[in-house]
C-alpha cells in the first residue's frame, strides 16, 4: 500500500435499494483541512445526502462529516454544502438529465484515491417503485437461501 492509498470506503447502501442507477461519475470535492482528516478516520456518512445544481455548479448536500476531534476554532460545520468538481461536459450532461422528471443525483461512495484526495462516486438515478423494491428483497432472500443450502 502506497503512502497515500487508503482503505477508506464509505458507502450509501440504501441508494442502490431506493434507486435505479442509470449512470455514474467520479467527482472531486472541495473540502477544508479538518474535513479530509475526519474522512481519513472514517467519520463520514452519505445517508440522506443528495446533489443539486446552483447555477452551473453541482453541490452535495446533507453529507455528514463529523467534526475533527483535534480541530480547534477552525473546525468545520458537519453538514455543510460542499462543491463537487467535475468537467464542464459532465456537468452539462447531468444538468440536462436532471431536468427530466423523476431523475436525481445521489452520492454512492466516498473514498480516498491513490493520490490521497477524497473522491465521491455520484450516480444519475431514478426512483424505484414499491414492487421493484419487493423484487430486490425477494432476490436477496433467494441468494441467501442458495448460499445456505450450498454450505449445508
């Protein structure tokens, strides 16, 4: 493992259950120093977070990054709005897609790349219907039963 590479992977497990993933992107995030330190300690959560546009810029909202324990007066706000860094082409494509009814941008995974930077995997999603969710639960139960029978 290199000096910067990390095994930090914070997942939004609920997103794959609640939404149909149409397309995914990897985005950089503008962070304060205390925020990256908290992420490296694994103190972040993507539950209830989403992305939205302000003008032509994309921001992630409700992403919780716990305050850094050694941070002083310069500590960050836990649920502040953070800017995402994508290419102009990707931003235009996402903005066009979100204008369509029922499509939204949801964070799937927060990780530290080989260069030591925090990256966020975001996805263009469409909400699932109740019957799609029941089908997903049924498939998970069937897989679990098959594994148990195979071991048994």
